[in-house]
C-alpha cells in the first residue's frame, strides 16, 4: 500500500488551516505596515556558502542542502540550500541591491523557511516566519519600535499573557566573565542558557556540568537566578529596570573600554522607550536570554507565553551580518514571529474569531438539468460581479443532494434556476438556516443576498 502522508516534519494545509493562516498573516501584515515597514520576498533556494557559517555550529547542522545536479550528483557535494531563516537572505539582498535601497531600510517578510530539526509541538521542518527588520541605524528606538510592533500584533490576535524578554549579548558576555567561565567555553554555556525556558534552573545546571562548566561558575549562576526571581511577577518596564540594576551590582567593575556600561545604558534606554506602548507592561529583562544564532551583536529579544515550551518568536541586533556580504558593516536589527507556534496556541485556546469565514462560498447555484448549465454559469458571473463568492454545482443531481452538499459546507444560500426563472430573468434563493426562499430579479439578487449576509454578521 502506498504511503499518502507528507514527509516527517512537513504538513498538508486543508482549507480551514489556510483560512486561519491567512487571518493571522493579515493581522501581522497590517501591524507591520503601520510602523512603516515595506514588503520583501527572497528565493527559497540560496547558494550554500550564503548560509553556511552564519548560524553557529548547531544551526549549520540543520541546513537543508541540495546536492549538485547532473554529472556532479554522485559526488555528494552541495552547492545550494533551502533558506534557514529570512535574516541572512535579507543581508544578502541589502548588500546586492544597496544602490536601490534607502539608507534606512525597513522591511517585513512573511515566507517559509526549512530546518532539518526534530519535529515537536509547534516545531516543524517547514514553517513560516513573519520577519520585521530595520537597517541603517544604531539608535535604540529601533529595538523599542520592534518590541511595540510585535506587542501590537499579538494583542490584535488576542494574546494577553505574553512576555517580551530582553537582554544584550555584550552584557551576557560580562556576566559569563563574572561567573568565572573562560572565554573558550562561552559559546557552549550560551547554548545551555538558551534552553532555560524549556528545562528550568535544574536542567541548565545539569547542562552546564555536562558542558564542562565548573561548579563555582554554576553556583554563581544559581545565586544570581535566585536573586532575580525573589520578586515574583517582575514583568513590565519598571520591574525590568530594577532587574537591570540588580545585575549591574552583580557584575565586576566597568570594563576599560566602557562596553559593559554602554550595553547597560542601551538596555535601559530601550526599556524606557517602550513606555506608553503595548509592549510596556510585557517587557521582562532576562540576564540569561542568549538566542542561539551567532550573528547577534547587541540587544536580543524573545516573546513567550506560559503554555508553550519555547518562544513565539525572537530577534535582536546584528550589526556585522550585512558586512559579511557588503564588505562594510550596516547596522541592523530585527524580530521574527513564528506563524506555526502562534497558530498552535490560538487553536488550543480557541482564539480564532467566530466570524472567520469557514464556507467556500456565500451562495451555491444548483443545477436542475444539463440544459440549465449555461444560464447557471452566467448567473454565477453576475452574482460574482455584485461582490459575492459563488459556487456552481457542476452536476444535475437531485436537488436534495445538492442542498445537503451546500449545508454541509456551510454555504448559507442556494440559488435555483428552473425553466420558469430562466424565461422570466429571475432567480429563487433559499436561505438554508431560516428554511425560507424568495424570488428576485437576477440584477437585484446580489444586493439582497449581501444585505442578508450583513444582517447575519
């Protein structure tokens, strides 16, 4: 027997799934546009060297590589790959099209990406990212507006319990030094920290031990974590600023180059700039937030909800990434929402609006007999021109069977064109919910049905 399911980690999207996705994408797109971001699309396939080396060792292992074609196929070499994220392709685009783009370039991009990851709840090998990025400025207002845009989108989708966790990679480096972790172990320690929201304090402690981090450093991690969690519910700008001050006291004396002080001030400024936005009550400083991707250079952010292990999205500043392609650095910062995880949580919580369209059409034109096919198709065209979604039943089945089909698909109205209606230029419309029917002039039928749909809400 042939297998009919999709490949592991991939999915088919039935009509209801697509309608829900379109709804969420529509909300996110409208919010991004309100903040002045422009649309961008890039190819699904990139040159493998474009992606390789941009995501750290863990990320490099998850890139879907494409074998060389033709006579080179047997070599096992890859020259192309499916895009891993939307940020590296953006950096390539900015480097390649710099002459055609404005100095301050704000873009949003909603497209699928592919990772050879282990499938789990809300995690797939093919998934959509909803990215928003600003390039050309180092001002902290960029991070603050990104947090506000993400918060606006989630609020409009119906989320009320999310947190936007924020940190700075430079400050995290200072923290690692204060904990006594040698520089050669910084990257492996960050991998452990990045799992904190999934495995908790005890899990991170065990993970640090397995990765060769000494017991003294682990003890300092636990001490700082206990200090920061002593105040439950420390969410919001005011509480986050207090947490920043706590970590500042924990750190060693300011570095000679002022880098540590600069990152602290930057973090405080970002938090202050979110005041008065929908992000303000949801900001949460997390000194152990790491973000796994190696291209981050400054502030990093992640958004979480209580009933999902992992995040709904994340991002940060990556001022050096474009320089890998352009030869000179261009400051950049972005945030990405994971569409699939949003859909999972919204579905489980019943967050989709009841008014979300679920029927394929507003009205179905039934077919009495084959001779009425032409008039039925012409009627459908007229109704579509009047603003209705119309489905023509293609076969001259029994009327009861046709009505049952329309009712089963949630189509609220059925139009009948018998010989009398065709001669008179009229159409009889049956309201399936009310079990009533009425005859209209064909030219007036569309307006009457639209009015009835409006009354239904």
